[in-house]
C-alpha cells in the first residue's frame, strides 16, 4: 500500500516531505471518512444489532456406526496365489 502514497509524496515534492504538513494533509483526508454513511450506520445499531464475538464451535465427531450405510457384500480382490508367494532371499 506504500506505492500510492509514495507517488503522492513525489508529486507534491518538498511540500509533502515536511511531517507537519503531512500530518495536516492526512487529517484533512481522514475527515470525509468520518461522514460516510456506512461509518455512521455501522455504529448506530439502527435495528437493534449488537456485536458478538466470533467463537469457534466444537467439532462434532461423526459416529462410526452412523457413517456406514451398508457393509460391503463382496470380499476385497486378492492377487493370485502365485503373486502372493514371497521371493526367496539371496545371500543369507
């Protein structure tokens, strides 16, 4: 966000390098924000709104029995018996 302010400071030259002048400039630019409608309505609580902190809700752990709809009816696929044999160990 500094690149826009840097461009303004360069534009006004030595006038904006003085901190007292910059303080007045910042205050003058901040005044319109105080009169914005959204700022006024946000603090007025027109319809009975109130601020409440955002709190994290505790996570509910799903029950194991509740997540299983239908148990599997077929056994899992298995490799053929030839592929299940362990290869012989060499060098032992």
